[in-house]
C-alpha cells in the first residue's frame, strides 16, 4: 500500500537519490554506488586497495546490497526514485536500515576524512568531502557549524550519525542534519 511521504522527507530523499545517481540516468545501480565510493576515495587520495579504501568500497557495496534486496520491488536490479524514496520512508529502514546502509558508510568515510587520525573531522577535512566541497564557502561553514552540535570545532562520529539520522528520519525542516548534503 502506497503512503504519502512528508514533503520535507521527499525533498531530502530526492536530493540523496540525485547525488547517488552518478550517471544521471534516473535509476540507481551498483555502478552508481561504486562510482560514489571511487569519487570519495579520489577526493582524499586514498587508494582503493588500501585498508581504508577497501573499507569504503565494502561499505558502499553493503549499502547497495541492502537497498537492492529491500527496495527493488520489481526485481530488475536497479532502483527507481520511487522505490528508493519508498524504502527510505518505510518502516524497515526506520527500524534498522540506517545502521547497515548510511550508518555503515558514515563510519567508513569518517576514517578517510579524518586525515590527521584524531578520531574527528575538522572543518578543513569536512570541506574536502565531495558534494560539500562544491558548496560556496559561506554555506559550507554554515553547514559545518550546524552539524557541530557540541561547538567543539570538530565533528565526531556521534554528530555524524545524529546528522544523518536527522536527514533520513526528521520531518523538522530546521533539523541540523537536513544540511548534511547542502541546503535542500
């Protein structure tokens, strides 16, 4: 049974779909997720065959596998925008899908972004993330400051998870996590 997705969630999920759709063909495939992982690793000059590189590739592959097995309603091996949005708005993702999809990716990318290995992300490290790096300087700083909920000047894993959970779950249009991929 189809249900109405709140507008703020639909806008966020549409944005996330577009960011994943590397080739812009209107569907998500395994290739899109591999391209996203490769782009991320390239931005930080991390070889795919390094420990960190393999972990990022595995996290994106795990996310793709979870999505395709849970959201591919017509079993065609790709996800339409409607399938993607319905899954993210649905009970399965809300109950435990985050941990095996976006949560797993967040943890793996944190280790790559954390170039000084201090267990947190500085503004400079944050500013190098693909997608974030394309934002205007002022917007990038505003996003970082909103996500830095403890005002430490760094983002920890707990803040990254909180921001991602806001993005994927919150219907509050002012939730800080809504900015994690730039303004809606």
